[in-house]
């Protein structure tokens, strides 16, 4: 396996992880929205889910940066 194949395999793994995390992020958004519609929303749970959502967003951005090629100036 040469370097290009190794890099492509790593990129595929990053893309798969990115897709999975993006799905989790949107699922959390839907869960938060559903909880907000409750007559007495549990703000502690909502706060925890929002924090988790922010952590996922940070990881999404980190993974996107990994996929962006470095430009040598």
C-alpha cells in the first residue's frame, strides 16, 4: 500500500466519522426541539444536550479541517 492509498483510506475514515457525527448532531437538534415543546421542559436535560451538540459541532469542524488540504504559500 503506497502513501496515496493510505491517505485515501484515512480520508475515507474521516469522511465516515464526519457523516456519523453530523447525523448525531442533527438527531440532538431534533431531540432538543422536541423537549422544548413539552409543557414543562426539563431545562437541565436540554442544557446537557446543547452542550453535547456543541462538542459535536467542534469535532465536525476539526474533521472538516483534516480533510482540507494544506496550501503551501
